[in-house]
């Protein structure tokens, strides 16, 4: 395959899947700016592997997103300062409020737990696909999901299953 065909295939993939990948990155980082940066890093890392992954690039890019998100968190965590009060939201829609509560609660999870929840419940991957994307065992996916959901339910008591899948 010629380099121009590789480039065209990569560009087609990015155009078709950028929004979904950006949403995944946002859910992993909690920040639009960080999500843009994370996705950019993942795509740059995917380019050299394009010939090898072109038939199924999305799992490879998701794996990069998850690993880079965890690595970034580890590098940043000593610089972050927590707060007991979050800024007020400007809406009173119950569904929006619950999604915002869930988004905030999601940010309290450890990066691997967050990645598992995002891939399993927002991206609707199977346990096996999530394990493959993260490079971990299926049992680890199960335990991380169980612990993460327990924490989310404690932080957002009126959380329902439909909301977890709403993005």
C-alpha cells in the first residue's frame, strides 16, 4: 500500500472517529483541553503503527488513550490541589444535574478505574475488549469496575444504570 493510501486511510479514520475518541478522552481526563491534548498524543503515536493497525485502529488508539491518561495523572498528581467546594452549575435540569454529579464523581476515581468505567459503560466494550484495550486481565476489569461502580454509587446515591451509559 502506498504512503498516500496510508495517509488517506488514517485521515478517514480520524474524521470518522474523532468525536467518539475525543469523548472518551474527555471522560478520562475531565477537561476539554486535556482531552484534546490526550487525543493528539494518541493519534501521533498511532501514525507509525498505521499499516499494522489499519484494519482495527480504534482499539489500539483507545489503549493509547487509557495508558497516556494514567501516565499523565501519575505525573500531575503531586501538583494538583483539591477543594471541598465545587463551582456552582448554571442549570437546574435534574438529568443534567445527575450527569454533572456523575462526571464529578468519575473524576474522583483512580485513572485505571476511570478508564475501565469509560470503556465498559460509555464505549460499551465487553469485559474482554476492555481488558485488551488496557492490557490487563479480565478479572482486573471486573474488580476495577465493581469497585468503581460502588464508589460512584456512594458519591451519587440516586445513580441509575441508564445514567452511567449516558454520555
